[in-house]
C-alpha cells in the first residue's frame, strides 16, 4: 500500500485528513489535495474504503486542481473554468469516469473546506474523467447537468428495444435489458413486481451478455403503477455497481434507469422523473441543451457526516 505524502505539510505518511459524506446513502471518503500532495494508490483506496478494517465507503474522492492530473490538461483547454477535478475511485481502487451522487458531495465538500464559495443559486464547473459537469447549488441540495445520455448498442436497441440479457441472483431466467451510457456504462432491466425487486441477491455480480467494453453497472427497475403521477414518472431502483457491489444509490444509474424506462414508454413519456433508491429519492429531468443534444439533470441532497485523520 502506498500513500505518498513526502511533500505533505504534515511531513508524515501517517497523517491523512479525510471527511465522510454521502448522497442518498451512496457514501464516500473525501480528501482535500489541491496541489497533488497525496498519491493514494488502488490498494490504499481499497483499504480505506473497507467497511470492516478501514473507514468504509463506496469510493474515495480526491479534490485536486485540474492542472495537476493527466486528464486535466485537455479539460482546461476546452473548459478553463473547471479548476477543480473530482478524482474518483471505486472501493476496489479502480478509476471511474463519473459519479452523479459523488459530484454533489464533492461540491459540498469543496464549500465545507473553504476551497470554493458558492451561494444558493450559484453554479460551478467540475472536471471529471467523463468530462466537465455543471453543478448548481439549491436550498435542499445540488443539481448536476450530467450531459447527454446515449445507447451503447444503438443498432441492436433500435431493432428490438433491448440489446442484452442479464442473469442475477434471485431471477429464475435471464431478462432482456438496455445498455445506456451516462459517461459511464449502465445496463437497465425492468421488473414486474415488488417481490422481484426485493428478492434479488446482489451480493454477486450480475452477468450481462453482451457486456459493454468497459464493464457495466446494472440497474433493476420497478416502474410504478401508474407510471406517471402529476406529470412525473416514478420508478424504484436497486443497483449493482462495478467494482463496488450493491449500493444505496447511484446517480448516473438513476439517470440511466429513467432514460431506459422513458425510451421504452415512447412518445408522450414525461421529462421529469422521481427515482426511489434504498437511500432516498433523486430527481431526473431531461431537457434540450444549447448544444442541440438532450441532456439529463440529476438533483438530490449531499451531506458530510464525519471528519478525521487516517493513521
């Protein structure tokens, strides 16, 4: 395990200040590292995120200025206002393109640490491996422009409405599903009954065929009956995240789930969705952006619950 802090103001490898935060139960260890002082490798990340022998979290987020990370140079050339980069890794240490709950908690952390000032109604651009993301502060949380969504296997999806089969614990047979990109990959399947959703065993990774090239998160979605209430679509979701396992929430997964159900519902499906996850409720809204492409907004809370120093 390597935590390289030789340039640290603390002058010790054993002093690593951290905070713990979550967005609808999707939890993260956060480290402020503006000048790229700490270099936390995959093994260290996994140990820190271990729920029995570490702090415990779905992932680790390092707050670093974009100029200090390899992905930051190209990002700053096109989006110079993206000063801060969300260096996010899953609990197994793998780097991840984007995390919708994580970016809300990340901005809340930047404010808490005094690294940025953001009044209610204000907006900030954050750098991620999935590209820049605009985050607006609201009274009850944050709203993120998650960018466009897309079909991962468009030719197959266009022909039959699904593009893959998913096997999972608790399901007697494989189910058809739809793979959607939110900057990171997702595979969504719909269930018919609440008992099916409750009966899933997500301790082991679901099997997807064909699996997207970078692997995939898998969302199991129960549409409400009726699907639309007062103009808002309502769905309930459980998710298995690659490199983590089942989590209380997944922001990009909620967007992908709403996109899939909306795709299947066809013309007349609403733009506004409420997605119920084990950790709470997030909002998903589809809109036509200035670039002429349909984007997705994700809204929800962000909380910090603890701070400490790792030894």
